[in-house]
C-alpha cells in the first residue's frame, strides 16, 4: 500500500488498537468474522500485484476473494466498490497495464466460480444468482474497459468508461427483470434501498416498514448511530479525511491530491465506501477499520512526501484546520452523545471518523515548515509532536474510563443467567428477546424461541412475528397456546423494553402504537395486574438473584393440558387423602401445583398436605 515503513507501521498500529478491529460478537459469530481477513488479503495481494507484477500475487488475491464471497455475501459490496475505484481511475486517464488486466481477469474468474458454487450448493439457477447480485456489475465492466479495442470505444477515457458501465447496467437490468431477484441476497438489497429512501434514519412510524425490514434493521442490519461511531472509531481515527482534504488549500498540492485519490491506488474510494457501509450496517465495523487504517497510513505517506511543498500561509491554514479539528473531535468524544435523529449533525460527526492517523503527520509537517528557519526548529517540532500524542492518549483513556464494561451496565442480565445456570435448565425451552437468546443458549444450555437469529429463516421470522402480535394485541390464552405449540415452558419478560417506545424495541417491531388494556404485555408489565394472569405464573428467583427482577420477570407457561392435568391430579390427590394414602396424595398434589400453579384445588391440597405454601422453581421441586 505504501513504500514508507513509518506510514505502514502507523497504519498497522492504528488498526491493531482500534476498537472496531478487535471487537467481535464472540457469543454469536457471523460469517463476516471469518471473511474479513480474506477480504483484506485479497485487497493487499491485488494492490501488490499491480505495484510489483507477478502471477502468484494475482492468484492469491483472486483465491482469497473467491473464498471470502462464499463465506460472506457482504464481500460482493467491496468487490463492487473496488471496481468503482478502478473505473474512476480509468475515467481519470489511468494507464492500463498487463498487471491490471491479469488482476481483473483473475478476480472476475473467481467471482464466476463463487457464483457457480452458490448455484450448485443451494439449488438456485446461475441465472437467478447473477440477477440477484447487482454488486457484480463493476467487475465485468472493468474487464471490458481493459480489453475492449480502442477502435470500438470513444477515445475520451471518461466517455469510454461511462459507456461501458452503462451497457452492463442495462444488460443486468434486463436479466434481473425476468429472474427471481431474492434468490441469493434475499431481503438485503431491498433493505438497503429502504434505508436509502429514509436517509438511513429509522422512521418513527413502524407501519412504513415491512416486518422483515423492521426485524433486520433492529438486529442484523442495524444502522450505526453517533454513539457507535464514537465507540468503534475514537479520536485516533478522526483526522485522516481532514488531513487529506486540507491539502486542497495549496495550489501546488491540489493536482497531487487529485492524482493520489484517483490515479495512484483505490484506497480513498475503498475507505469512503467501507465507512459508508458501516453507517448503513453497523456489523461492518471491522471492514471499515481495516480500510480506514490503510487510508490513514497512506495519508501519512502522502504528507511525508509532499509537506515540503507547503508555503508559509498554506502551512498556517493546515495547522489551524488540524487544531480546530482536534478540538472538535475531542469535544465529540468527551461530550454527551449527539442525537442520532438529527440527520445533519449525525452526518457531519460521522464523516469526521474516517481516521486520524495522519493528524500528527500534518501537524508535524506544518510546524517543521513554519519553524524551519529557526535554530530550535527540530526541538520545538519534537516537543509539539510529544504534546499532541499525549493529548490523544489522554483523550482515549478518558473515553475508555467513561465507558463501563458490559457486565456493569447490565447486572440484571448477569444475575438472571447465573440463576438459570444454577437451576439446571439444560434443554428447557424459553421464550425470550432475540438479544438475550444467545446468552441463555450459551450460559444456561437452554433452547430459545425465537432462536438467536430469527431473521435467518422465514419460519423463525414468522414465528417471532406471531409471538409479538399476540403479546401486544392478542389474549393471554392465545399467547399461552402458541408457546405451548412450540414446546416453550418459560417466558422471560423484559420489563425495560416491553412498553418502551424506542425505535429498536419489541413494541416497534410489533407495530403496536395503541396497546389494549387486557393484552399480555399490559398484564405482565404491572406487578398488580400479574395476579390476574391464569395462563402464566410468575416464578420468584432466590434471594441472591432478586436483582434480576429490576428488569426481567420469568413466567411459567400453563397450557390447556397443564390445566386439565392439574385439576385431575388434584382431585386424585384429594381421593387418596380421604383413603389415607398420604404418600400418593402428596406426590399428586406436588405434580398438580407444578403443572398449574394457578389451580386453586391444587394449591389447597398442597397446603393441606405439606403445611406450607408451594415454592415454584425453574426446575420444579
């Protein structure tokens, strides 16, 4: 990417320490976790094969890319923008070398092989797979731009590139019209268009979105807000974009800046595209971290080579821009989070976080230029650099100290999981929020409805939709029967999220603007109204786990069969008690009260035989 060891070390170090690069959902790993290193390898070998031509590097790039797109469909988006960067380079008059031809021939071959593999393994026709993948457009267009003879295309590079790309867009559109466009990407492309239509801001009215879109937007395809940007891309990544753009103040550097952005390599386009994808899909943080880190190292290399061309006034302007930017970014990190509902503020703040790795380089270059004629220039510059680094470290430490760890933010969740693990509920089925499902499955060994990723299959999504609809607009009996049909024994109710009007809560998913007074969610949310429940029974945790009650309430589901069994066993217990067989009477009374803790006859027999109120626990008696 860069021939300067200092720039490479700086970019690599920034990537190693960036939260976005090291954070991964360990409890619920995604294909992206495995594919991102392959994407990085494909890109690195690809750029290297152009700089220093060789078939080995080209083959390695294509192989890594082919495996990445098989693992993760999101890799197609990077392939698309890599093609966009190459088309921009060609439109700007970039040279077409044999190394470029070999690379894009290999990448397109790998793309075709990956599509064929998907077609065979999933039983989808290759025609439908291609039609469902708009991100494949730029690859063949680049290949055509490389290999089309000059006689068959306009002589002007911009016109030639635009014409070739337009032809491929038209051809793909004709194919997509007559094919199943959901065969491969499913709802992903539709959700992307929906997000774009709402400017990546979730509408307050849930009726404007389909349930599948609401579900994906809530979990798998959540948009990054200002808090997420601040968390994943802290101050150390703020200034790269400002650093590069500030070069435009110099008349000498404008041409070099344009050449560096569009002709030298695809890093600026890829970094911008990856960060834009992160704003639309928060799970792209690791991809954005890689490309912004590479961009930061390249930006440092750019300034190390060109800082000497700055005039005194230009150096002052660059230095002022850097200091103002550093102040604003420090305020954005240490101040209160901005409202993600404000599109303008969110956009302005988010665009700053393309990377700050070049900040010290810019300031250093400007200071060295300004004080180069003073005897103490080097000493002053070094002191200034040290002061800048210390400032960044202090800001970073304060940000980390202000962000408490996960377990401190959610002690109720930890206590709930500890309670479940002690009760030995292995293979017991719980109904719980999707965000809690992987934790319960991992720490308690239980099964969940919906599963940890209900958006992964149409069947799971439909079950979750019915569950939400009955919770917010159905009756207690309907909800209990639905859970019983799915063999759910317990319901974990989230008090904090149930009635919340948050755009990412279950109420929004259920499209429950107005909630009936006797629906399950209303009855379960109030400690007084819970006494009216007949098909659910609140299970009290032991004393050491009572902290979980601040957020979660666990209910036992009482099905129709449970109710009939409880009545039958209670009556039999009463008969055995009259006959003097207290052992069988006590045993049946215990079974009856656990089958339906709300059964009055069972409660009377239990108290009569045991002399104490029944204690219902997760694992029984």
